[in-house]
């Protein structure tokens, strides 16, 4: 019955190997070991036909196990097949074959190749047994024919010549090796030989190294490191250092990896150390780490897809912004962040630009995992392989939502400022007209009254017109002064205790005549409280607000009645002025409280006015802590209401 020994520190690998072997060779017995020493013990006990050996194992790696197997006369004929997943498989293959391994397979394992190798190794083991039997037979034959061999001196000379030729070949390999090679006496630590590659690496001549002690080389490797590693090499016969920093003669730092093993030649025990310069590899790894940190910790969201546009990588900033982790989006397309916001035409255009130019820039309205929307500035670039085929797309994205909002605010502010400037210009033009009209009336009628031929019977009418124009102009000037104080923040309240009932009635009485001249009736709401309501507030400004509202109601009404009234609420008093006038369109009802807005209304232009009355009224009401609004319907009239606190 054939036997196989598998040595691997990974139990899962051993289980897989055992399953493969049992399936391919049902009659074969398989032994397993999780480390080198255990595997060597099993090999001594069971004498397997094949050993399957992993390289990377803690403590004693596969190379060391193989050397120990090949140095043991009882085990050296067992074929060894290396199974490994290390990246530098070519160099590992060479080293494995140099130390005596019969075969080398890379992981993941090809089952057919593995079974073929096992069959071949079994045959090799059988050949070794036959050779051993033949060797024993030959030994007996040699003993019997010693005398004849002594006569074969000529053949011995030929053998010596072959050995010399072999030494020449070895020397050529030694000197031409790209790695530095150092031969050290195992007892004294004296450097017996070095090749030119090592001398070049250290920037010294070979004769400056040969004959020196290994401790002296510590000036390059570090004395403590050199001595420690040499003692370790003496104890176990093998040593390796993955990354050792050395100094050259011109004080340059180099990274090297070192592999040392013991051997005997002409009864001299020595160590051979292979030293490889890995500086460029270390620098490349450091650059890759730096680049990786820059990508992972960068301030921009980064997404990398494969050539088909499927996501393979996202960085921390992407996850922080979108709330998507890599496992949420791996294998999906970035379009999941832009559902329905990118038209098929725009997407086709984007891909066409990427195919032709390799770069696309633009903005997307994207969606986070919680379905909230945000704007991103996106740059997409193309990565190609040696065949100029697209292998990856890199998306670099920055959140510009706040920038967009600020831009919108600035645009609206600009538009508002332009609108305010336009309204003020229109207001000034209108004020010029509104002031000239009463002023012309005053001057005109005054001139007529000064005329020697003036009809004194018209004096009362002219005086009334002059008075009316003066009052209108005074009201206009007061409005301008009030709005200036409001804008400057200098408007003050002069509080005093007064009766709301009396104030409302006095306003009704004062403007009843104005209403009557237009054919209107100014009435008091019958539901007004009969009990006297007293409040401590600025009665002058409250009266001004009511006058503004009544004046507008009379101005914009042609017939019917204007009603004034008030109601008491829990903590406030609500006033109203109701008319049957032209009404206000819905889209215009909020604008009427803005400054200068009256001059912009085509439907009110024929009624004149400076457009400040309602704006001033709104400022007064809000200064008291109240609110003002209008309820209106075109051609049916308007009701202006406002509230003020009782206290």
C-alpha cells in the first residue's frame, strides 16, 4: 500500500489535500502534520512514498524541512513536492529545486497536475528503492572487487578531472550570480569567499572582505544583528532575514533579504549566505502604501470600477458622505447613486467622451443611502492596460451641495438687490410726480388768487384745493421720514394709556367726510365691543396705521361702504378695515406690504400714491409684536387685518 505525507500549518489545506488524494487514490494512506518537526517524525516512522510540503510555515519553514529531509540518509530518497502560494514563485521554485525538491506546484492547486505529480513521485520512490537495492548489491560487489578498483587508477584520474571541471562550473555560477553570496567558516566566523555581486552591493573590493570576521561586516549590517543572526545560524543550520537595512561604503542605505544555510565540503563546515538587494521593491511598496493612504484618507470621495463599470473599491470619504459601505455597492454600477436624475442621452454622451478622451468632468445630483439628495462635482478618468484596453474607471467626487446653496442664495440676493434698486428708482420717479402734483396745485391756485381779476367767489374752493394738496404733500413727506427712520432702525414708540374705542371712532369721524365725497359710507362694525378697552401703546402710530388702511380703502373703492372695527382676543386686539373696492390678486397680496411696490402695479397706477403706506403700517405692527395680513378677491373687495398685543 502506497503512503503520502502532507505537511502544512493550515488544517483546512490538509483537509483539502486529503480529500483530493483519497478521491484520486482510494487505496493510498495519507498522513498529515501541522509543522515541520512533526512531519519529520511521521516520515521516519512511516517512510511515505511522497511528501507534499508547504513553504511558508511558522518556526521551521518548508525549505528548512526539505534540507533536513535530504540530509538524513533514512529520508533523502523520499520525493518532496512543494506546494506554495508565495508571490515570487519563480525564485522559490529555483531555490526549492536547488535544495533537493523533486517538484514544485503553485496554489491554488490544479488537481490533475497534483495527481500526475503524485504518480510520478511514487515511481521515483520505487526507482530510489531499486537504486538502493542496487547500491547495496554494488557495495558488496565493490568489496569483492577492491583489488580490481585499485587497478583502475586511470579512471580515478579521470574522476578528479571531472571534479575539477565541476568546480570550475561552480565558480562561474558563483561569480555570475546576481545575488550577493558570502561563504563563512562555521566555527570562526571568518569570511572565506564573496562574489563580485556582494562586493558591488557594498561598494568595496572583494579582497577587503575575504579573511575578515563576520563581526567586522557588522559595520555594514549592524554588529549586534550580525552576531545574533550568526549564532542563530550556528544553532539550527539555517536562517533567513526578510528585510535587513545595510550601509554601503559610501553610506547609502540598502534593503536586503538574506538566506543562510550550512553545508560541509572536504570536512570543512561552512555557511552560505545569499544576499539579495530589495531596495527598489521596498521603495515601491512604500510608495504603494503612501498612495493607498492618500486614496483611503483623502478629502475626496473615490470610487474605482472595473472595465465594465462595476464598483470594486470605495474610500472612507465615500462611505462617510453616502453612508454606503463597500459591501453595499461592490459589483454594482455608480448609477445607483443617481436614480433617474441622469438622462440616457447625457449618460451616453458621458461614456462617449470617456471612450474617446479618457476624461470626463461634470456635476451630478446624487442620492445617499437615506435617500437624501446632494450635489457632487465629478471627475471620471480611464485606466488602460498594456494592450490599451480599459481595465478601470476612477471616479473622484466632491460634495458641492453647500456651494450650490450658497450660489443660489447669492443669485437670489443679487436678483433681490436688483429688484430693490429698480423699485427704488421707480419710487423716486413716482415721488417726483407725486410731489409735483400737489405742489403745482398749490402754486397754480395761489397764482390765480393773486391775480387782480380773480373771482373772490371761488376763493373758498381754491383754498380748499390748496389745503388738500398741502395735506397730501405733508402726508407724503411724513411717510418718507417714517420709512427712513425704519430703515435706519431709529423708530421709537411713545407709549401712553388711551381708549381703543375712542381712537377708532375718531378715525371714523375724521374720514367720514372723505368717504362721503366719493359716494361711500364709512361705518363702524356693530360687533365692536361696547365696553371701553384701554391699552398702553403708541396711539399716534396706531391711528396712522388705521388712517393708511382707511385711506387705501376709500381710494380703491368706487361705491358701497368701508367698514372699520376691532375685536378683542385672548392676549391681543384685532383691527380690520373692509371695503368693496377693486380687490387684490392672490399672487400680489403678499407684495403689497413691500416698500415702493404700489408704483409697480398696473391695476393701481390710475389711483396714484407712493407705495409706502402699507410698508410703514407693517413695520409699526411688527414693532408692536403683532401681525398684518389681507384677505381679498378681485372686483369684490379687500379686508385688511392686523393684531397688536394688549400689553
